[in-house]
């Protein structure tokens, strides 16, 4: 399986720092300041052609998240071929400066299922109405 990639001028090719990495690192093409509690968008200049029946997830870099409170999230649908734009959110109380060429996020590519759906009267009847969880969520395990 191959991921076709087109790079605009100044863009850095997505890559894995280690062969075992799930995600491809995405890099900033520009330097920007993200003020505390604010967000900024970064156009990476990277265009991709996802393999058939896959989806691209933009996921936070754990180092930026843990050390600086910077997160990112997004979905790239199979036939989107425009430049990947990453929005970085600064959840900290400190200003963070992102330098040109810095790793800002990662692209994780996963297979997707496209089931047909069937409308039913109630999902309570699924599994005979007997599941351990049923409609209990948001703390149903009692741990938090």
C-alpha cells in the first residue's frame, strides 16, 4: 500500500521518527505564536491521496500535549486532496511559540467500515436488551 503525497513549496514530507510509529509527523511551514487559551491554524502544504477505504486522523503529538498543553484533532476523508491544515489549541496558561519546521501533529491512517444502516424502533432491544452496560455511560464503571 502506498500513500501518494504532493508537497507545496516549503512543505516538509510527513515521516515516522521510528519505523514502529503509528503516525506520520506533520510539520509547520511557518512560525506562529499561540497565546494561552487560544488556537492557531497551520497549513502544512501537504496533500495526500489516501488508500481506498481508509481515513486520516489528525492526532496530537504527545510531547506538545504533555509539556505545553497543545492539542490537535481532525479527520481527513478518503477523497480529500487539499492541503492538510492543522488547528493547534493551547490549553495552557502560557504562550507557546511554534517554529517553522517543528513537528506539530501527526497523521494516523486507519481502515474504515462503511456499513449500511437499518433503522429500528429502539436499540434497547439489541442483544435481547441484556448488556452489561446498556445505556449507562459517563462514569458507569464507578471509578470516577
